[in-house]
C-alpha cells in the first residue's frame, strides 16, 4: 500500500517496495495474482455499489427563506430529513438597521421599507451559523429559496458588475453595499403608498376586471407593478439608472448565482404585470406601468427551472461544489404550498393572525378580491384567499367569553351542537377583504331579510357557548363560501390541511371538518415555506438528472411533484378530524343564511 507523508507543507506519496521475486511466465498467473483477481471480482462490485449508495446518501439540499422578520436556512438529506438549521433575526441580530418586526417605517403614511444591505449581511451570517451547526456545504447538490412576496430591488450597473466578480476573501455585505442599488430603501409588501398608481394602471388596461383577467389579481397597493410605477414617477433618475429589477426571491437567487437571476413565473404573478395564462409579461400591463420595463425585468422562467450553478464565491468561501445547481427561487406563499405538498383534492387552510386558504385550480378565477398565481409545482394555477379577521378575533372572544383560556374556549365550543340552534355570527373587527365589510352581525333562528328589524339580528347571545360557536362557524362558512366561488370543487375526495397557530386546537379543527364536510389533516412542520424550497430543489434536480441521463435509475423519470414528495414522506400528515354524518345537511342549509347576512351588512355600509 502506498504511504503518505507531509514534506514542506505538501503531501508526498511513496510507492511500496516492489516484489523482487521473478515474474511468473506469460499467461501463467501465480496463485497470488489469481487470488487477487478472485478477491477483486467479488469485492469491487460491492465496493462500487456501496460507494454509489454512499454518494447518494451523502447528497444534501439547501433551502432558504427570507421572511419579513428573519432569514432561515435548512439542510435536508436525501430522505428529506433535517441535517442542520440556522436563522438570523433582523431586529435582534442586526440592530444597526433599526428595524421593528423586520421593517423600517417611512415618513409618508403607510410607507414601509428595508435596506437591501441588511438582507445581504443576514446571508453572510446565516451561512456561517449553519456551518457551525454542522452543515457540510460541499455535499449540497441543489439549492433553492423562498422570500416574502411583493418586494422589489433595483440593481445598478456597477452592482451587477460587483455581483459577477465577488471576492471570496471578503464578506458579501462589504461588496454589495448601497452602491449596488439605485434605490436604497426597498419597498416591501407592507407598503401601502401606491393607491394612485393602482388606479392609473387599472384604467390604462381597461378597468379592474381586465386587470384581474390578465394578471389574476386586481391592482393591490403592495404589489410590485404599482411600486415600480411610483418609483418611475417620483424618482425618474433612479428608474433610468436601474439596470435590472428583482423580486426579493430572485434577488436572493442572484447572489448565489453570481449574476442577476430571472424572476420565476409563480412569484412574478404577484406583480400585476404577468399574464398568468401565457406565463409571460403582459405588454398591456408593462405599458401601463413604466417605459422600457421588459428589459429591466428580464424574461420570466418556470419555477421548476435550474437557473445555473452556484457562483465561484460560494465554492471558494463555503466549499460548495462547482456542480451545485441553483433552482429558481419563488415567493413564500408559493413555497409554503410546495412545503405542504397540497395535491389535486387538497385545500390548505392556514389559521393564523389572518386566515389564508390555498388551493390548486385548473383554470384561473376572476374573483376580484382573490389572487390567482401560476402554480409553483404544477401546470395549473394556485388560488389564494386572505381573510384579515382570523386568530385575532378568536383571541378577542377567548378573552371575553372563555376567561382568556384556550381550554375553556374549546370546552365551550364542544358543548354546543352543530348548527348552534340557528345562531350564526359574522365578526369583522377589521374591514375584511372577503366580504369587503366591517362590523358584527348576530342572527338567531328567527332572523331573516323579511324586515329590517329581523335582519338586524340580536345584540348578544344568551350564553358564551353560543357566542363562540357562532363565531367559529361563521368564520369557516366564510372560508368555504369564497373557496367555492374561486373555483375549488368540493367532493368526496376533498381533504383539508390545517396549518398555523390555531391548527393546534382540536375543537376548532372539528368545526372546520364539519363545515367543509371533509377530513382534516395536520403537519408537524411549522416552516412550510422553508422546507418547500429544499423539497423543490430535490425534485427539480431529479427531473434534470433524468433528462441528462435517461438510462439512469432504471430509466424512470420523476412523476408529479406531489407524488414524488409523498413517496419520500409517506407519513408527513396526520388525520385528526372527520366530519360528522349530518354535516352536509346542517351546514349546506346554513350557506344561504350566511349569504343573506353578508348582503345585509353590505347594504348597511352602502
């Protein structure tokens, strides 16, 4: 066996002493060489097989999530098991940027922004921290990411040049400083200063309905298109000097790529600029927004796209492999859908501060207050509905009616029968998105639209049990009604995946199951957007490998994303509730009463 020794800092290989015995005659192998060949014949295939398995098992996938309050990173192995995890909290870990909740408050009303350098410095930190947690980044063969939607970044020409020539001996944030961007205060999703621009863009394309038809959403103040238009109008020099515009997701991908990464169609469909049917920028919407915009945005790509290999900076500084692929990054809601692995008949219901409903759609809906986006893992579309009055309202009633105790809340909810003796309430403490109303309305079994007095309902129910069940049933009827309007088809195969803080409350989930007339499942993970990024990295790489080597893996190519992930994680969801047998009979009849209540509330506000 060859021996190795260190000499002047270099490894020197010394050959073993040669066997001085005379060689065997030609074509007459000695017993020693015959034995060696036999051993090699038996061992080498096993060794090669073992090494193949080892390399495959040693492969990892990196996912990142740049949310409003923190930047997180996770490393998953080939079985999608967590190997390492790290995070950087903007408020506490980067106090020099003076953020509150991860954002800065501007001087104008409803103005919120972030300094891009903060996110870059957070990336320096999170990679160092995940290495400290034991991550071997040389094993990463694919990476992808998720980021808060609707933020935009404006690259300068010198910034792109710096991005392409990063020095591995320096931190990222010392190279990609303010000079890399023409706008140093990046507007994010919380910003609501673009009301005028929204009106102008909708008018330019022929009205709100036309905007919804093209882009899947009406113009929203927080969406990127109106933000770009505002910068073009109020800071024309910045817009003119902007070489490229990135979303937060493609900005993060750009750093890993060492060049400006394309915007993916899924996150791009939250901009009021992309035609969700053609998966390309709408010329009508671009013209309504700002001149020369297509060149600044670049061409969009499907979310399931390998946009390139990881940049030299990461190879030299963090020991990434030169063959590590970068899969297009996408928005957090879309990545969460990938992380939850919501299939054809699944409806995802996030029960948080606000409640969110996500679903797969085969055709776009024209629901003006909903969002239709390009699906991140499928050929279809993703429907997204947001409801402001979620857990905050449930918490108000927990304090008022259940002694500020969730166990009491659950006991009161369970002690009242389904249908609540005809009591049904709608509580919109903040002006709701769907329906667009504010206020409270309580109906009892005698309330109806036959007269104004009867339609006004009652001021209070006689028991806390009735109050709590009326609230929760009213909330869930709202969610189901608008999911149906958006185009989700409820049937015997429907399944609900509940996430968010309130998904830990079994009593609330039972009401969900009964109102939706479908079984309810939960997941262990609380970071669906983060793990969704790593899941997508693995899936997209598997598809690419199958194309590059069609004879590999028995000639099998990965099927649908849902099936691919479900096969790797067969026990990722737990069935926690089943609907009662009389659920459809009870709640089907209550839908008409719910709609009557909404119509009365809207009339009163008009």
